[in-house]
């Protein structure tokens, strides 16, 4: 994997300016943009996730919960950015390898298909999904900090690509942003994703036939081009 380059941008960034103009910013909850999942789809995604979580081996869950981590020592926004950069280098969305210590215990996690509270639950959900990923790739395109009234936040822009270990080998490709709202102790209290595609389109990728070829990279890029998403830099 090529080295991932990130920058800490000033508030002149369009994405950051949009975030600062909207104190109640949420992950594309408007019906007009079609990004947020319909209630039925949210219920289905949440139900499947909960079933997988309950069926996962109890021993594995207990060991994950008991695992010790070195303190993150995040005493500033810049410290959190540094740690997040390292987590993105490990493709934490797709590997489950993230620094849990920088999140509040009751952190709110949101994306267009589901929302819930709990750092441990987020870790469990990642553990459930990781075994299904094949050749996962996550690129951090930009990361910047800002302040909304009295709340510090970090805004990351990324793109991800991964095949799923299903017989038809579907390709999942999404560009998105994640907003990290920070509490007074610099713990992340809200982790909110927004995607370049609607929730229905994202879930629909699971049912599309993928490609199995020797030149995986070129074929993958062509597949993305057909979907009119500019992910050629991924």
C-alpha cells in the first residue's frame, strides 16, 4: 500500500467551512439528498448487525473487551489528529485496528444506515465485518481541525475500496467524510460518517457482481469509473 499523505488544513477548506456554518451538522440526514437510509433499511441493517453480534463467540467478545491498550495521551486536538492518522494508516474501518482510548465510553457512532452509542459496541461491529473483507484499502485524503462555538471537531475525508468474501465477489467503493466531535477532555464523543452515495446505493453494491482478474488494480479502477465516482487515486 502506498504511503498515505494527510494535511491539517486551515478553516478555508470548503468542507470545514460548511461544518462550521452548521452547528447541528449531521450525516446527511436530509431526505432531499437521498443519502440517509429509509427507516426500513435502517431497521434491517441494525437487525442483521445485532444478530451477528449475538452469534459471535462469547470468548472472542470477552477477550476483545479485556484487551489492554496503552494510554493514548491525547491532551490536545493535534494529539487526536496524530492518533487518527495512525489509525487511518492501519485502515481501521476495514481492519478493526483503532485506538479505542481516544473515544468516550458512550461515544455516538453514526453513518447513513445505522447509529448507536458505545465504544465497545463499535469495536464488536468492526470485528464482525472484518472477516468478510478481501483486499481492503482505505485512503485518508485530508484531515483538518475546527471549532464550532465551544466544541472542537476534526473532519476527515477518505475513500475506501474492498471486495467482499461472497461467491459473486462484490466490490464496495465509497468516498466519504467522518466528523469527530471532541469533548472537553479531548475524547471523541461523536463519530459521524457521511457518504458520497445514498445508503440504498451503498447496500446495493453488495448484490452486484464483482471482477476476478489477474490485473486487479486496473480492473477495479475501471469498475469504479463505470459508477462515475472519481476514485482513481485510491
